C-alpha cells in the first residue's frame, strides 16, 4: 500500500499556484484587484513578452506597512476578512488570501510600497523565498514587479501560448476592470507602447469610449432600472449594432466582472424579435445587490456567482433593458461618403499642382472681356441631367455660379477618372471663381428676385397648402409649442409635421420632415405592424372559409409538424385536416392572407418548425408570427395606394415601429445638411 505523507510546503505552494495562476492574465487580475481594494485612483499595468518576462502593476493606493510586507506573501494572509461572518457579505474583490503567495511561488517578485510617511519598503522574493528587504524611496502606493513567470515550473511553462495571445488575454482583463470601475484611471502599456488610457472621471460612458471605441460607444443606449433590493445600470447596444458573438457582453455584480447565464438570458430575451438571427447584443451592465444575497465564492477564479433570487435578477435586467430599447426614438443615419474634402476641391496631395495651375491661369486675368465668354460656354458643356437641377428661369449670373458646383459634383462620383482630367476640371473651376467677382458684384441686385423665388419650393415643408398661402404655414408653427418639452431638438421628430413626398423604386416611402428626409422600407415596416398585431393577446383574426379547399403535399416530416401544430395554427386562422395520400387540406385561412400565399406560407412554416419543433410553445408561436407577418406584408417593388403608404408611414413616424421582427431597421434619415454637402452648398 502506498505511504501517505504530508507534502513539502514548497510543493503545496506550487499546486496552489496552479489553481490561482493559470497565465499572466491571472496575475494581472489579482494585482489590479488588490490595487482597487487599496483605494487606488490610478493604476498602470505594463507587460513585456505577453507578461511572461515582465508584469509591472503600479497604483497610488494606501500602501503596505513595512512590518507587514513579508506577511502579505504568506498563504491565507489577507486584510479583507477576519472571521467567518465576513464571508456572508463580501464587499471586496480579492479576498482569497492566496494570490500573492501563489504568484511569488512561481516567479521572481519585487515589491515597492509606501504609505506616504517617510521612506518606503523594497522587498525581493524568488520562488516564494525572501531574498532581501530594505528601505527605499518611492511614492505613495504600491508597485509589484513579476518577472520570469513559471521559471521553476517547466511543466506549466510549456502550455503557455504565444506572446501575442497571452498579451491579448492580459489586455482583456485590464479592459474589464476598467469598465468595472470607471472612477479608476487605467493605463496599459505593452512592450513599451501605450494601448489604453481611461480618464477615471467616474462616467461609465467615458470608460466605454476609451475601452470599446467610438463606434460602439455611440451605438449604446443608457439603461437604468431597479427591482427588489437591486439596481441595474449601464449601456446596451442598439438592435442594429449587434455583433456576431457574445464577446461584447460585459456583466458586473457589485463591481466584480462575472459570467452569468441568468443575466445573459435576460439581456437576449429583451432583444427578442428586435435583432437579426445570429447576432448578439453588446452591453456593459452593472448590477448592484445586497452583498448577503450573492455568493461570490463558488468558483476558483471568482468569475461566476450564485444569486439568492435568480428570478428577481432576471426580471430586473430584462425590464431595464426592454425599457431602454422601447424608449429609443432614434433612427439610423444615411451614410454618405465624401470623396473630396468639404471646403476644397482638391485633395492635399494635389495642392501643389493646383497652385501651379491657378498661378498660370491668373496671368490672363488682366483682360476683362474674355472671362465672360469662357464662363458662358462652360455650362453648355456640362451634361444635361445635372443642368436640369438648376432653375431654367434664372439669369446667366446664377448660371455662372452654378457651373463650378456642377462641375465639382460631377468629379465626385467618378472615382476612376484620371488625375489629368480631374485637374483640368478643377482648373476650370478656379478660372471661373477668379473671373466672377469683377462682373457679378454689380449684377447681383438684378438677380435678387429670381434667386429669392427659386429656393421657395425647396423650403416648403408643409403637406398640401398652395404656395400663395403663407399665413396658414405660420399658424401651424405653434402646434409643437403645445408639447411638454419646449426644446426644439432633432430627437423630437414625431412632434414635427411631416408629409409623404412619394415612393422610390416602389420599395421605399419618402417622407419629408423638417430639415431631413426619412426613407422607410415599406415591407419591413408593414411586416412589423402585422407582427405587433398578431402578437397582441386580444387579437383574433377573421377566418375566411374556402369554398374549395386548398390541397398541399408537404414532405413527411413537414406534414407531421403541421398536423402536430393544428391548435396553434387555428389561433392564426388556419383550419387543416388530413386528406390522405400524404396531403393536407386547408379549409380556412386568415382574411389578411392572399390565396396564392397560403401554400408557400404553410410550407415555410413547416420547414422552420421542423428544426425548432413545438417543444417551446413561445418560440414556436414567434416563428409562426414571423412567417405570417412577412407573407401578409406589402412587398417591395409592388405598387400600393397612397393611402396605404400613408398608414405605414404614420406608424413609423409616430415611433410605434422601429425594427422589423428580424432586427433590420425600417427607416433611415438623410439630413438637409448632408444633401447640401453633396451639392457643395455647405
């Protein structure tokens, strides 16, 4: 029988280190958590070679007393708990009492600490053994240097990944801790290069901006909610900004980063029927609960916790996120890419050549007679489609001013044009711009009347009044004043008057509202209207019985799926029965579904439900509603009555419809300012 003996303390320390220190990221996590518990306001993390060669964590916290420096590296030594009752309400991050001992056992450690009173303390350890301790001059706070990680455990060293992979894991830990404590200024340096710096101003959005980047920060919505003895706050992404993985989901409980299936399920349930399939929302959510209602000591790395009331946590997160999504009234902005700079007609690389061209052209400027002839002939050479944009009744003076804008506009979309052609167009623009002032200054008053009348149709934003009726337009202005919010901000779009101006490609409804144009995908918007109507609990569709039943012949599996779900399908207006020979007879259909769409709708339903099944009634019902809403919606490319388009636009402009059931946006905005930039008016 093998002999039972007690392990050597050094071997026991190595085993314990294997549980605590998995990789350099584990070391950084423990040291940063200690810095936060020490009341630090700023933490600097520096690594070299992925953290395997060097890890330096510097903070400005309270420091360690000289007579306690050696004690801090003993196992089960901590200042955060003193009795068993402290375990019932953990309010700190690092409380295990094994972190420093485990780190020192597998590396070479140097400690510099000062409590702000006189000299500090310098301590060196190698493999857990004290090398020296002495007084040293250092600022208030603590600096921990960890060198040659796993130098004495080659079995563990060979399982480490490349420096880039280990460095990325360290960076992820630093980012999470920066998001968990926005009041902490975090600096991260990798191989001498600074990669992160958070302001530490206490604003979570500032930390998100610094950690996750500008694009994600601008696509987040604020969340604020509360439940029974708990609060939820933070930010969640817009349905249109969902990502292809859950890597952008960050959950925190009492300032501690965790992985929670409950919170993740609540988050994604709030996005149900608002995001695209295969996309996942991003978030930075902080849940604040009573310390005695959560157990953080159920996982060695403390990344999982156990809640006393998981149902209450689910409800708090779900309703908080759902309220934020329902309260958002913004629409995606149309992205108009600009090829040329906004205030110049040449790129920076062309400025020298442009100066040469303008200097040579400036010489014939001494004669005043040739310029008008050159200017008059220039608009005649421009393509006719762009010339129709300018009013035909304007005098030649306005044509002279419009010509440069037209020529510069033509040069924008033609990206493949040669440089010589582009320079020639720009040179002609320069010629016209230099020759206009001598003659235009005197003729401008004559063109004042036509210029005043030309923009008038563009400025009309009201639905139907004739141009001569100016007073009713002013009478409608007080209407927004009745609203409780007097601020004329662009967010209050539903409160402004709007009018349907037409339809593009028989697919997009064009709505003018104030200083912007809203383009509405009529199919996506109508699909959402149908889905909301079907989802209403008190909705009962009108059933249309067929004089001649429609017979369909699905596959064996699809046929069984439809027969198993007859009860659910009857709630949507379908009446099915077996017809023999593998067929199904459809006796009745909902009134909003055309006869030609009955068979494709049922076959598509059977195909979807064959994969998901009826095990989850709620999910199965949603699948049915998705398909029914899509088939009953008006189609893109289809001609529709103006009244029908008006009803769809009314739902969108009132804010009732924002996303289709599949998560796609139903409307985008194009501002007047963006249009004026394209036409070089601004």
